[in-house]
C-alpha cells in the first residue's frame, strides 16, 4: 500500500494503470456477481413457474381421464340387454317389467362395486314426471351400495340435468357442472360434490328414459391435491371462478349457500381470463401480505360442446422457498469478491510497472509516425502488451495492403464505367440520365437518332425540352415534393406518353423511369421506346374485336330467331299429330299407330333439342344475379324443380355441408338440376336412384362431388360425354331401360356453366356401379363474363 501511495504522488501511467486495474476488478467482480445471481434467481423462478404450470397441465389430464371413465360407463350401460329389455317391457306394458328391472339392478350393482366413487346409478323414465325406475346408491365413497326401494324413488322431470339429457340425441353423453348433491331439492348432508354423467335411452326414435351416474368428485379432488408438492397450495374452481377446493373450508362451494368466493378475488390477474370464458393457462407472481408467491392457473374444458363445463386448476408456491438457495449462495459469493479485490490491488501495483515501459515505447513510435512504412513496435513484449503491439503492427500492415487494393479498385471502377457507357451507347432504346434538378446528364446514340437531338444540344438542358407540356408540369411537381432526395422514395415506374422530336413531330413512347446514385447524388434514368407499331397493331386488334362482337351478337339473335321459327312448325306438327291420333287412331292399323307414336316422339325430341341449343347459347349471356350463394339452397331449389320427376322414379337426393361461393344463382340451379336429372335418367332398371352431393376444401378451391348409383360410363367414353350431342351410351349394354331419351346437350351446358365460374368439371365412373361428377370451383371470385364489345372473356371481381 505504501508503494501505491508513492506511485500516486507522481501521477504517472503506473498510478493510472494500478488504480484502473483495482477499479475494474471491483466493478467487474461486483457487476458479474450481481448479474449472475439475478440471472440465477430469474431462471430459478422461471423454472419453478414452468414446473407448476406443467403440474396444472398434468392434473387437468388426470381429471379428464377420470371423467372420461364415467362417460364410457354410462354409454356401456345404455347398450346393455337389461336396459333394452326394461325399455321394451315398459313400452309394451309387459308383465316382465319387474324381471328386467331386477336384472338392471344387478348390472348397476356390479358396476358400482368396481367404481367406489360412484355414489348413485339410476335409470329414470319419461313417464310420471320423470320418475326413477331403478336406483342404487351409497352415502360416501367406498361405502357398500344399496338398492333404493320403490317408495323412495323420486320424480326428476323438473331438474336441469333431466331436461338437458332428454334434449340430447341418441348416444350423446351429457356431463353436468360440478355441484353439491341434492335430494328432494335440498343439499345432502354431509356435503357431497358430484358430477353427473347421463345419456338418453331411445325407443322407436323417441326418448324412453335416461341413465345417470353421480360420481363423487371430492375424492378425486383429494387425489389430485395429494400428488402435488407439499410446499404448494392447490385450489380448484368451476368455469365462473367459484372455489370447489380451497385450503380455507368456508370458501369451498360458497356459491351453493349464497356466498361469494371466487378465484378472481384472490387472484385479480385471472379476472380477464374468467370473464372471457375461454380456456387458458397463465403463470405470474403474486404480491400479498404474506410475501410474494408464484402462481400457475389453467382453465380446461372437460365437455367440448358445453362452454360452462370447465374446471379451473390453481397451484401456488411461496417465492421465498424458491429463492432460499439463491440467497445463501449470494452471501458466500460476496466474501469471495472481497478477497479478489485485495488480490487485485497487489497484482495491479506490481504489473503497472511492467506494463508502463512498452506503452511508452508504442506512444513514442506513434507520435513520430510519418505516414509511410510500419512503425517499430515492441513486438517482443510479453502478455497482453505484446499482443497489443502485434495488433498495432498488423493494423499498419493491413493499412498498407488496403492502400494498394484501393488503387486497384479505382482502376477497375474506371474500366466498369467504360463498359457500362459502351452498353448504353449500343442499346436499342433511348437512354437519358437526369439529375435531381431536372437537368439532362447523358444522352445515348439511340436517343439522338430517335429524338433528332445531338448529345451536345441537350446535355445540361432541362428535361422539359423533350417532354410534352403535361408531363413537364408533372415533373416540376415531383421535384417540389421530393427535392434532391427523391430517389429514396418510390420505385421504378412505367408510363406511355407522346414524346416530341427536335422537328416538332411527336410519337407514342413507353417510358420507364428508374433511379441510380452516382457520387452521392441521385439521378433518374429514363428509357424511351418507340411503340408506334404496337399502337397500330392494338388499333387493328380493337377493330377486329368490335367486328367479332357484332358477329357474335348477330349470331345470338339468329339462334333465338331460328329457335322460334323452328319451334312454330314443330308445334303445328305435334298438334296435328295429336288430333290425328285422337280422331283417326282407332281406324289405323297397329303399324300405323306405331308410326304415329314414333312421329310424336321424334317431334318432341326435336323440340327439346332446340330448347337445349337455345339454353346452351344463353350461358354466355350477361346475368345480374352474381352474388354470394349458399349451395345448400341451390340444391334444394333444383330438387324442388325436379320434384315430380324424383317422385316418379322414387329417387333420393342427399347433400350435406355445402359451402358458400360467388356465382350466378340461375346458372348454378341449372347446373345441379341437369346433373340430378342426368343421374336419374341413366339409372339401372329395378335400382332405386340415389344421388349424394358432398364437398371438401382443397387449397384455394372447393371440390363438389355429385355421386349416383346409375349405369356408369365406360372409360373410353368418359372424356367425350361433355361434347355436344354425345351421351356416352355407345359402350353400354343394350338391355331394357339402357337407352335414355335426351338431346345430349345437358352435360355440355354443365361444362359451360362451370367454366363461366372459372372452374372445371370431370367424371369418374365404374360401369354398372355408378358415376361421380367432380366440380372444381375457386374459393375466391373468378367468374368470366362475356364482353360483347371485345368479344372475349374477361375476369370480373365482385364484392
């Protein structure tokens, strides 16, 4: 210490290094110690929070497993012969009712003996206000079961769990909320928490009764809390936060007696979670009068379809117990820090003398460095000083190397600029560079040829020289807004404009404007391309499209007029044929009557074919009913339209969970109507037609499947049935009912409707088994409207 005081009087480098070393030792030791233990405490707390969070998760799984056993048992009971026999005997008012009741009692006793936590197992009928028919019970968990005599059986029709269960469908188990057991409307003593698992029993499609298991929950709660760590407090709540298990007995089921004891009151951090009603798990630190504690809470749903059937699990552990080990280690480390500080003082004083000389040597070399070569540093010095000297030496060596590299880069950049200038000069488009002030900086040879100016005439002048007035004004506004730093905003832009040549003539040009930075200054680069030839081509194409649109319109008018003119004589033929059959039919021979029948059928087919052709031509017509459509309603309307045809053929149409899509209601009804009619038309003799319509999601598309049990289509004809007049019947066996009456246009109309909606249609078929028509419709609107002005299909977006 005396030596340190002596050095301090001189206030030289030795003193500064010594004091600095001591200060750094003290500061480093203190900071590292404090930081290390804070990190240790934090990681210890996080580990404990994770541990108790995992515990609540495992406890939730244990509870769900226990409850799942009651669900399985009540389902098992519903399917036993004793239940079925008792329901049948009661329905038929048979004398065997008591026999089957005894058998069911035996079954319930056997189940209850294997499950000591089942307090009651009952069968309740729907007659006499929901009176119990069979009931076995025990007072407490593990007690021997007894059979309740008939005079003590109660009416349960007014209870909430009775109404909830009877309203369920066959096979659906109803789990109640956890509450205290009641008998005759009063809370049982001793207080017994129960959870009821019940299931309706159906007979001939109607509820005939229900099975109920009252499971004692208190023993389950105790089992769950026993597996917890002995240093932790364990609590259980319902979905509303009311305590079902708590260290303070007065808070347990307080809501059953008009009191209020909720987790939100003890743990305000949980209030938003319980108010939301959703499942959650949370970990946090709680500050109270007894000190800070670590808390993990979790709300689980033990009945997925019932939001109120939830169980809250809360585990709490005192923070002081968690951090006890950390505090002890921290005290020990402080003693070590004091020892290290003392050693730092001694070693710092000694090493200061050793370090000062090499430092002074390096200071002298740097002071007189003339900028060339490498200074003579003390490279033979030991330890960190020698490393520092070597580092300085390496630094100066790299500086010399970088100087040579920089000179080479300057030369390479000059060569690259020359190459770029050569590319720009050889480009087939006019390329003009403009600075941030709107002055032209470069003008390549193609620009000279295209615009008629030489580079010497335009370089340095304003870009307005070659821009039309409206673009020049836009350029000035652009500079006012962005100023010299305009290149830092926006991106490459492409526009078309009339560009003026030196002789005053103008031509259409496509102008691409980008930006570059040269020598810390932003420049814009404009590429001008003459599009005169393209404009001429576009004008010719527009005129051709207009001509085609007029042709299409005239063709559609012709189709409508032709269909009207063709149907008029057909109606006359059909009328006279009908009159001839009515008045002269009895005088004709059998062959004559057969000829007359074939004539009637032929004219009918001709009329249907004309109608189908007209419908086919109208698919491309404009429709104003484009909207969001529920396909379930579309199929229902198609079925209503075919009601008589369906009844005539005893056909059944099923559909489920069809999506909503964007489309045309009229066309979609026609689509499904054609497919359903087609499925019935091509059915197998003596087989009841069945059509199933389903859907599934696949990436961005909806896949709609229309499946029938008809005659099917041979593989070689499956790719041709969507052609007009092709019914795909050539490969079918010719037998009674194998040929159908149709124009062969229906599936062609289906294909055009699907394409109109931006989708596709295909078929999968097995001859003799049936066919499945697969319709792919996009999820987002992709309807293609026919535009008579352009005579092309275009994409249309609708909101």
